[in-house]
C-alpha cells in the first residue's frame, strides 16, 4: 500500500480521468498509470457505434472486391469511410 495525499481538486481530476478511461476503481487506474501503461479515454458510445458501422461497410466492400464484381461504384463509399475513421482517431 502506498498512501498518497492529494488536494480535493487533484482528487476530482484523477477520478474524472479514471472514469473517462473506463476504470471502475481509481486504484486500478493509478496502478496502471504508475506502471507506465498508456491510458486512453474510453470511446463514447456514439463514436463506437459509428466505427462499428464503418467496419461493416468496409467488410461489404471487401466482399464485393474479392468476388471480382465491378467495384468502381463503391470507391466513393470506401474513401468516405476511410476519411471518417481517420477523423475519429485524430
């Protein structure tokens, strides 16, 4: 056990960051931070849903491309999906 004193403001910031990263306990969050783990904010449900939809579209496009069918009509959809993914990851 490592007791650490923090101000009330620091405590609120730490708790908020732990929640945003999807941790159920501040202790687990601090253990990971202390061991050098890269902590990322959990994706909001709406962005996760968009990424799932984009993934489904990409799978459909890949199926068409691999089937040997004419693919040019889907190029715009593919470019749009890639742009959206890049903007969400930035």
